[in-house]
C-alpha cells in the first residue's frame, strides 16, 4: 500500500506557502517547486524543505513555471515580472535578460541546443534566450495569423513540436519555419487547445488537450 503525508505551510518545516503552481526534479535529485511566494526546495536525502523568496525588485512573487539549466540553476517565470535565475550557490535571484523583464510567460523550457525557451501568451511568441542573446519567433497558422504557444517538445535536432490554442505545429528552429505537424489532426481537431506534448521516440506523439481529452498520433498517421 501507500503512505500519504501532507505538508502544509509551517515555519517549522521550511514551507511558507500552501499554493504550489509547478515542480521539477533536478539532476541532483532535489525537488523544486514554484509557489505563490517564491521557490521551495526539498532535499530527499535529509528530508528537508527550504523556502527562497525574491527581494523587492520582484514585487509579484508568484512563480508560474520553472526549469533547470545545464549549471543546475533554476530558471523561474514570475507572473508579469519576467524571467529570473535562482543561483543555487548564492541562493539569490538574478534577471535572466533585461529584455524579458515585466513580461508574462506561461511556461518555460530548457533545451541544450536552444537554451531557455519561454511561451509568451500576451505577445503570441516563443522567446529564446541563449548566451544572453534574445530571439523571438512567431507560430503562424495557414492564414498567417499568430498563434499563442502553450507548450513545446523536442523532436529531433533543430526540430520541435509546438502546441497552440488551435493545433499542433512542427517548428524548424534553424530555418524558423512552421508547418502543421499533422494536417489530419489540425483539420479534425481545430480550436482544441494543446496543453502538453509527450513523445515516444520512433513510435507516437501524445497530445493532452484542455477540453477534448488525450490524443495519440502514431508514426503511420503523421504528415498524412
């Protein structure tokens, strides 16, 4: 059987918020959570929680999405405040890039060949930050209208899958070209918000939607 344990906000256990928005497992085994008031980490070896809060440079301390970079630092998307790096050595927050400040990003990712990739709802674009350089990309439908990117998944070198509010797209980041990943899927399931994408290599793609359940695209269906 299973033993369930509840951890509530308590100054004695290192948790200072009951509102958790996101979480990841770091390469070193630590768990990290974005909350309404900052970051919370869990050390599984010591079974200890710790909370970290940004200073007044970040008035809104709500963290919507987090990801770990190659150095083990935690990239945080603060609600309407932009992207910040939590340095695990200094235990301080630093701006990732001035051009990302005061922006609202719904989700962020880290890919070795791209760097940090952030989905911007308000500006309908993907923001890519690598080596302190910022590039912006728009995902456009067949009519040339910009789509709101909601999620991204790595397919193969230079190629990614983008889920939007109305379909699934293949994005070549090297040439910045976007095409419907599966014309059959987009035609039959238009305006179905794609919330997440999971890929089983050489087999199929699972598409989690906001209101139409879970879809599977097998390789035999793709690009028909």
